[in-house]
C-alpha cells in the first residue's frame, strides 16, 4: 500500500507516520508538508511546500490512500480564515486526488464534537460531508483525547502546555472512560487498517477508532 500523509509534523501525524513506517504492508509514504519531519527511512519521501495551496508540481499518481492529519486551532481565528485553512485546503487536495484516483481511501482527522454548535465544529462538519460525497472510501476520524506513546509532541504551544498538565491523568481517564482516550499507536494502526480493510462505518468516533486500532 502506498500512502500520502499530510500533517506529519503534528502530534497526530507523527503517530501515523511512525506506524506506517513500522507496518510491513505499507510500501511507501509520501509526506506533504511545510517543513521536514526530520525522519529518514527507506520507505519515506518528503515533499516540502511552503504554500500548501500551491504545490502543482507534485506527482500524485500511484497512491492507494491519503491520511489527512493536517489541522489548525480555531483559537483566536475568524471563521473565514479557519474555513480557508480547514475546509478549503483539505478539499483542494481531496479534489485533486479524487480526479486522479477516485477509488483511493481518504481518511480525514476531524475531532470529537464535530457537527456541534461551535464555529470550528460546523466547519469540520462541512468538510466531512464534502469528503464523504467525494470518495466512496472516505472515513472521518473524530479523534478525542490522544495519549502519546512515543514522544509525539504538538506544534501548538497551548496544546503542549495542556499535555504537560494532563498527561499523567490520561491513563486514569482511559480506565474510567475508555471511549475517550486512544493511544498514538492505536490511532496509527486504526488508520492503516481502515485503508487496508475498510471500517464498519464511515464516521468513526473515538471509541470506534480504539476498537479498530486494537
């Protein structure tokens, strides 16, 4: 299986990249992003695009799955800009991939609470709906709380601070509310399994992801 991965330098993307490189069933990984992961591996190729809206020279042929882990925080951001960076950017790549390989699997990491009343939740829901209409094999990963297992670190300062505070509590939360917390390894395995075998449903909540990543 040949995979395109967006957002590999973020906490989620780091976890997914690690599992892809460890999985013998993944033949190659093309990472597309604004900066290098700093990872060297025979299966890994990186394409650095300073402007992800303008990466026209990239060859997208021959890939079986796209793992879209790219995301931004809505904190302090207006709806127009958040929509541009969340909905518009995702759909620009998704449409390009669907045109070349409509049968590919497209997996999008949205978030628990998508579809709620908050601005970010509405934008994410519109993005999910568009992707589900675009790809017959599209899966929405509504991630809740991620427990890093291999030193995955967020690029967002407030997220790093939050994890410094709450990281010791995650194992306890996982025991009390098992559907709320998924490990980074389970998440990566869930994504690979969904791409390889499919999933029971197209919109997967955190509990579903944990089951898929066993």
